[in-house]
C-alpha cells in the first residue's frame, strides 16, 4: 500500500505526518525547530525510522516557511504554501467547516470556506500577539509552565482587562496589572480574552465568523485561548484531534492527490538517508549587476543539489564552477543583467 509524507517546517516547530492510502495517520511528530530546521527534520526522520521502519513512500509534500529547504532535503514531489495545506487538512477532517482559526509559533491566519471551498484568507501582518512564541514568553515571565497556562485562565472568576491592540501594549499592561497584585488566574484569563480580541480585529478584520469553526495550530492546545474565542464569538470552537500537525497533514494529502493525478515515481530520498546525511546551506552575493542578488545554495554530502535567488537566472545552472562564483561574488566589473 502506498504511503504519503507531509512535512511542515515553521520558525518555531517542525511537524511530520505519514498517512496511508486511506488517509489514516500512521505516524506524526511535533518538534521544536530550535533555530535549526535541518537538524529538526533529521530528528523527525530518525523517529520515523524507529517507529515505523521501512515503508513505501509514494509521494512527499512540504509546507511552512521552511518548505523550500525541506523540499530539497527530502526530495519533495510538491511544495505548497501554508494556506493551501491547512485548508485541505481542515476540509478533510470536517467537510462542513466554514472557518479555520490557525495560530502557530510566529504567525496567525484565518481561512474562510463556502460549500467546502476556501474563498478567502487573512494573515497577521506585524503584530505577533497571541502566537505561540508570545504566549511562551508570557508563561516564562509569570513562572508558569506553558502547558498549565490555559488551566489557570479557566480558574479565573474575574478576568482583568488587558490592552490587546498589539503584543507590546499587551505585555506592558500585563506587567502593570501584575504589579498591582492581581491574581495570576485573572491576569491570564484577561490576557487570553485580549489576544482573542486582537486576533478578531487584526486577522479576521471584522469579517463574520461562521460555524463550524476549527481551531488549529499549536496554540489550540491552550484551553484558555479556546475558551476566550468561544466567549468572544458566542460559538463552539472545535479543536480537531491532530490540531498540532494539520499543516503537515495537508502537505501529505496534497502529495497523495499529486500522486493520484500523475502516477510518477517519487523523488523521495528515503527516510534512513535523510536521517543521516550531511546537508549544508550556503549563500553568496552576485556582484555582476546592480541587483546584487543573494544566491542560496544547498549541498548534500558535499554535492551541490540546488541553487536559487538570482533574478536574471544566471545561477540556475548547477554546473557553474566555484571560480565563477568567486568572481561574481566580488563583481567582475561587467554590467550584465
């Protein structure tokens, strides 16, 4: 039976999901990226090898902010943005979904559906209030394990009003109220309500939220945030069973669909190989024209396997010598475009 892999590499976490032909999840893992996406992917694949051993993988998809690097590393057959991946996962989990609230480590997004088809989306712009990294920071500052953050909020009997227009104001107001001696439970409940309001104003941007509403992403584990959304919206919020890895699940589903349409052999490098090879990214600036393009390269086992970033396409040829690269890095004096 063919199986399909989905990989979602974000700025904070890396997720990998393996599904079978019936779209059943055989394996999933959720790891902290810790500033090293290559190492995080390899840790995930070592766990995959240990858990399920050798399996036939007929297709691989990648998504997330690190989808391009991940795609090169694993030999992906399809590389898609997060909106597409999260949308197909949500629709597969619940065909009646109308709204997806997705809050990850660094970004927030909302996806709107009509008759099972995504019809629009928004993402946060500059404000990261309410994202996983922001909540982690507040939990550390308050001396509370992030796993218990939501439980504190639910114990509150009198949530404190926190200014939630942005992360800076929210943190500043939280510190001020904390110094006034309010209980942690009330502070955290007030913060959750403020962040839910911030999301609805800055991400949903006043657009009507219609049920069924799915809450996805790592922050969905925070029951305080779920309760805050339910209070703000007056709607039941549904957290799907695999809420943490929905992006990776979507990438795997997209890989399956791609395989069924094309029936081509996968470019997948193999789980054992990915778990053990050396992968090194490099970059240089081409000075051959005023664009000064930053050209990115990826080497696997010392061999150049991908290069991108030049606007004119000069560096698309992987066979260009290192001498050529050295000359262009410092500028050859020629004004070529």
